[in-house]
């Protein structure tokens, strides 16, 4: 299992480098496909992966990502019209869908493709070819640091019922570790990020904030799985599970990095 997980992890990182470095339509298409697959995994968990509760979310995803490939941001209109289309289906096919199914579907569009959308959006920002890596640095760096600190000194349970192995010490260590990684990143690439007055400090703040939300994202995905009695969202990535299993923390980190970077660069 370890070698399978390692090998698939290396392949995944290689694919992401190949998708992110070129930028533009390549990045948008890659993460658009990842978002569509992740959305399907989410809908399947709630048995909503057929009929209008599958078609409309996928159309809404396309409406977010296709224009972005041409530099046009349409996420908010896509979200609004997706919800209204779902509401129309609800009333026009009365008794076919329950209200909670429509709301869960709408939540899925917001949870997966909309949050994923911030990765290519960050890549399109000024200095985006460097800023986008802060998303992964903060999320996966926080996860690694939290694991190490938790194993060494973790004593107080963070969420005993939801994730018994996570500790308060590990959570704090993850945030601090993510901040330090951001600081190092900012020092190394300071000249490539002229939008920031102090790139090292800005990257440290951004990654620490991303680390906080990455843990919320991880626990959110775990909570959904636990409530539905499943172990993984899928089997697409050997040793890791599905798209949502690998990118659960990234989903919450991406918007934080995107908006905080824009704020600090003002």
C-alpha cells in the first residue's frame, strides 16, 4: 500500500506540474475535469448521480470553467443560474425530487467546482505562476507538519468523535509549519512576486491562513464520509481514493490563498 500510494502520489504531482506551469487553458481544463470528477463523486455519495441532479451540476461546472479558459470569470452567474435551474426542475417535476436532494445538489456545486475554480483563477492572477503553489504548499505542508507534531507531542484530541487521531498540538503545529514554509517560499521567490511589498511576510500569512482552512476542509470531507458510512469517495487515485479524498483540504485552501493574496497585494 505504501509503494502504491507513493507511486500514484508522484504521478499526481507530475500531472499537476504539467497542468499548472503552462497556465491558461491547460490549467483551466485540467482542474475543470478534476472538478467534474470530484462533483460526480460527491453526488454519488448522496445517490444523486443521475437525472437532472447530475446533468445540471455538470452544466454549471462547464459554465464556470469554459469562459475562464478565455480569461472571463463567470462563476457567480453560473452558481446563480444553476440554483435557479435546479429550483425549476424541482417545481416542474414535482414529487420526482425531494427538497433536500435539490439543496444537497446545489451545495455540491458550491462545494466542489466553485472552490476548485479558485486554483486556475489564482494561476491567472499577476504573479500567479508562483502564488498558485502556495495553495498546495499550505495545504499539504500543513497536513505533513500536523502529522509529525501530532505523532511527537499530540495529547489533546481535536475532534474525538470525528477524527480521533488528530490533536490540538498537531493542528497548531500544522498551521505554524505552513506559515514557515510560506516564509521560506517568499524569501526564495521574492523577486518574482513584485506585487507584494514584503513577499516573505505576505506568503507566511497566506500559508498560515490556508493551513487553518485546510484542516477545516479535511474534517468536512471526513464528516461527510462518516455520515454516509463510506471510507473513500472513489478509487481513481490508487492508494489515495478519489479526487475529493486527495483534494479535500485544497478545496478550502484555494479561495483563502486567492483572495488573501489579492488583498495583501493591494
